[in-house]
C-alpha cells in the first residue's frame, strides 16, 4: 500500500480522527460539526489530488480563498491553521501505523510538503488582509545564542522610553 491507497481506504477514519481537534475550535464549533467535517473533506480531497497529480495549484488557491473567507468571518489565522494541522496529524497517525516502512518516508514527505505549502499560502493570505491578521508572536531569534546568528542582548531591542 502507498500513501494514495491509504488515503483512499482510510478517508473516513482520518477525517474522524481530525474532526474532534477541529470541532472544539471557537468558530468551527460555532458553525457545527457537520460543517467542520464538510470543510475537512474538501481540504482532504484537495490534498489527495495535489499528491496524486503532483500539482499544488488547486490546493494553494483553496488555502488563499478560505483565508479570505475566514478572515472576513472573524476567524483567527491560528484557528484556521489548526484545522490544516489536525488533518495532517490524522494522516500521519494512520500512515505511521498502516503504511509499510518502505513507503512511509515518501508518503509522509508528500503529505507534509503539500500541507506545508498550503499552510504557507494560508498564512500569506491572512497577512495580506491587514492588521487583524497579526502573527502569533514576534520573532526574537536574534536574542538567542544557538539560533543561527550571533546572540544580541535583549536591551538592544527595547525602544527607549
């Protein structure tokens, strides 16, 4: 069995595993479990198609479109990204337990690559929508030694009052 066979055969189980992680999120929960499942199904099928055809265009267009729709409806970027991540984790879980070892790395690489690009497109679209789409944190990498650059004292980043 390869990743596409697994995703075809285990679609219901994968969606069933991802759904609880999405249904408790503020807006997804408000919209109801049935709507959350429909949204996961659409995303899932686009991931399958992207992997099967080795073409991300439709998946990325979907990510950008839902970023605009969810932003307009008051969703936070992190909440929408969590839905993508829940689906990815469910696929990974099934793949780790059901794919032969020889297929696992390749299959998980395909899934991870497709969803990483989708999450990047989602984040970029949210960022373009303006101030309501703030990043979850300020990247302070420069103040940490061992983070690929020379560490700087935190005082260098504090604006004097």
